[in-house]
C-alpha cells in the first residue's frame, strides 16, 4: 500500500501543474491512503514543502524506495529555477 501512495505523491505532473489539492486531500484515496497514512504526522511535512514550491521550481525525488515492506523513504527536493 505504501508504494501506491508514494507513487501517487511522486507523479511529477501533480507537482509541475500545481495540482496540490489532490495531495492535500489524500484521504479521498480511500483504504489505500488510510493504510499507508494511518496518522498524518509524517505526511504533513510534505504539505509544508508544497507551500514552498513556486511554479518555476524544479521538483525531484532523490531518495525513493520502500523499507520493511511498508515505509516509504521518498524524499522531495525543490530547487529554485
């Protein structure tokens, strides 16, 4: 499950197009979101990063992967253009 949510977050078009609302409303993804994000304390920092992004910034994910079968290690790098 963590992999599917992690992939959803990483879809670059969401970041490039400024489609932040779908990332904010992750609960609407249903059971997968609830299982992957049982408490939002580790997801909220991603939302802070969204607030820092400017339209011209480059977004990448330098660290990816799933540890222990359920913990996403995805990191977000926002670089000024």
